[in-house]
C-alpha cells in the first residue's frame, strides 16, 4: 500500500479531539503513516505532547500561531523552550505571519516578534518549522533572509504564494506543503506555481479539520458526527462505503457546508489533485512527498521516522 505523510494538521483541535482515535486509525488504514500535529497556542501544547506519546504515527509540533499571539502568557517562551527538552521528537509549528482578515486584528509587530523568537529557536535546535503565511509573503521573505538559511528546513504550509517567490524561499531551505486550499486557487496559476517547486521540496498535508478539499462528496472521508452535515452524510467513509456512497446520488449533489470538517484521510484527494497538475502518477507523487517528509522530520532526537512506520503499520493496520 502507498504510504503518505500528512505534513501539517491539527488533530488536537477541539472540534475533533474526541474523534482523534478513530480518525487516526482510519487514516492509517488508508495509508497515512504519519501526521505532523501542530499546536497553535500554550493552551493545546500539552494535548499535542500527549498525542505524540500515545500514537507512534504522530509527530508533535509546538508553536504560537499568529492568531493567538495576543493570548500568550509572560512566560510563554520558557515553556516553549522546555517542551523541546522534554519532547526530543518534536518539531516547531505552527508559527507565522497573517495580514488576512483575522490577522489584521492582531498587532503585526507583535506577530513579527513572536514569530522571530520561535524561528530563531528552530534554527538553533536544528529542527524544521511549519509556517503559516497569509498576505505577508514579502515580510516573511525578509525575516527568513535575516534569520536563515535553514539547513533543517522550513515548511511553508498550505502554500498559496506566487511561482515567482518559490526559488527565493527554496534557496533558504523551504519545503512547500499543499492542502485542499490549493483547489481554491486558479488552476492555471496553481499549476505554474507547482511546476516551480523543486521535486525534493514537495509535501502534502490536510490541515485537518480545516481545508476540506473541493471534491465530490463520494470521494471524501467524513468525520463521524460532524454537526455541519445532514444525518445520512454523517459517517466516516471507509474504503467499502465509498462505493456505496457513489451510488447515493443525493450525496454527490449535496453541497457541503463551508464548516464541514476535514478528515485526515482526505490527503488522498489532495494527492490526486497535485499529481494531476504536475502530470505525475499518484503513486509517484505519494512516494516522493513521503520521502521528502521523512527526510525533513528525521532530525536528531526524532528517532528513525521511516523505521517505526514499519512496526506501526503492522500493529495498527488490520
């Protein structure tokens, strides 16, 4: 079975945390060997740490997301630093800059200060950092140039920047991760941008529970008990029920609500879309993106990421 690596998601999100065990096991059964689970504020760091200890497939990542910068405590940085001592397998994320509608509510110089501190620590610890950037690519590039380069890599998560900026970011050590959000970009523009990304820097992610791919309902996995869905569309689809769902025409014509939760197994839909735009076979892109992620997340202290997926798949996949 093809192995995939979800390079960025939030399985600790309050919207899905109670479903995490089922979501992880059904995604693992579909071929997802790893999930880089990103914390967003001090409030969820312990939860992410616990998930990393509970599931061999979870790579814990700690960070303060730009939207939560104003809520940080005076000792946030000490807590942040200490997490990497107690959790050697951890990576940095989600950190970043945001000038979008939500980001505009947060003082930008504050965002920059918190982002820089986290980025500098990632560089010092030689760990990858997963970066959120909305309408601030110019600022991001400037900061990355002043702190970088990043031999351990950085991840531009759910990248929707221009093709023109790709070489600049790549030169500093950036990997480009693609989620269902890519499907909202103009296809021609998306194709041009994807073709600019070096093949050894492509990653795939779900950003679950956000970024549900734009696809036929029959091709998607759903989160069981999702409050945004009508009852009959409410079960997590497994391989067998996808076929049954296909025959259920109403589910295909059903327009999914904007707040529909994204199941981590929907990385298969992202894979199919990116592969099509790159004129690649799904298996080829799956293997490539998996190897790229394994290389990125195999830092000192992480253990052999590719090694324990073997044990994991034998013990968890039935």
